[in-house]
C-alpha cells in the first residue's frame, strides 16, 4: 500500500497540490471558464432537443466532413459544446467539468482554450483527410463518415488530458490516455477514435517543440558556463547578464 501511495504521490502529487490550492483559496472562482463551458453545453443540449432548436444548433455548431471547409471552420468552436445526440449528455458535462477545470487551473484560461481548440480542429481536419484516403487505408475512413455529425468535447478533453498530464509530471497517465485511444482505434476504427488520435498528435507537437527549446537553452547555458566557452554577444547598447559575466571572469 505504501508503494502504491508513493507512486500516486509521484504521479499526481503536483497536479493534486496545484488544483487543491486553487480550489481551497478561490473555490469556484478558480474555474469560471469551465463553469461557463458546462452551462453552455447544458443549454445547447436542451435547445437542440427542442423541435425549434435542432436546426439552429446544427447551423451554428454542427460539423460534417462533407460541408464546405470555411463554414465548417466557423462552426468548429461552437461544435465543441454541442453534445453528440447518441451519447448521454451527463458524460460530456462531467468531462468538461473535470478536465477543463484541471486544465484551467494548471494552464490558465488562454492556453486551455488554445489547446482545446487545436485538438478539436485537428479532429475536424483529419476527418476530411481520412475520407479522401478511403477505408482501405490504415488512416482512412469510409465515405459514409462524411455525413456523420461531428460534435462534442471529447477530442478537446483527450488533448487537454494528455497535455496537462505531460506538463505537470503525470506522464504515465498521459501515456495511458494515448494508449487507450490507440486501443479504441484498433477495436473499433471509427471516426471518433481516429479523431482522438489526431487530437493527441496536435498537442504532442507543442510538447516536443517546447522540450527541444528547453534542451537548446540548457546547452547554451552549459556552453556559456564552461571555461573558454563562447562569450555572449555584446554591443554598444547591450551588456551580458551579471551572472554570465561572473562565470566568464572566473
């Protein structure tokens, strides 16, 4: 039991402390965007189940791969908050509350929105590519999927879960989410599963770029710290940081 507790503390300790401190200190004020997203999703669900509301919701937030590209792109942001009609709405609400809430606290509102939109957009664009590739291709989709209404927060939730997990030390959890999505594709091979993989790819790219930049900075610092290493650039109106100059003088 102690071993399991140590593993859980190492895996989720940073996430737990970050989220707990925010909620204890600010309570629901820590996640205003998430609460707004939950309310918007619930309202859209109520409206689209009315005889007068289904058409407007689909016109503003319904995305299909067969739609022209630019109208589909304009509908993509709202499509994130349009629950799929064939799935229970409480699942979408729980996903948004839990994952968006953690992301809003750990990443901040702007980055959470960017990652969520990038993941959703990646799924939307993949659907078009997959249909062009055809069902015979490993990454392809059947032509009938072009008429499937492609909405809901699942791609954004998957993308945020992987991104937050990786950035805040829960890397095994992020890997488990990615592996679960891969298994889903192997077992079902449906549109939703492959869009989830596209969402993961979309958030892995900035993670890789960030790590490469971090390694480059560390190498630069290491070179500047070596005796006889390259001196920092200087000019008439520019001087090197004090810490760097102190190391060079040594």
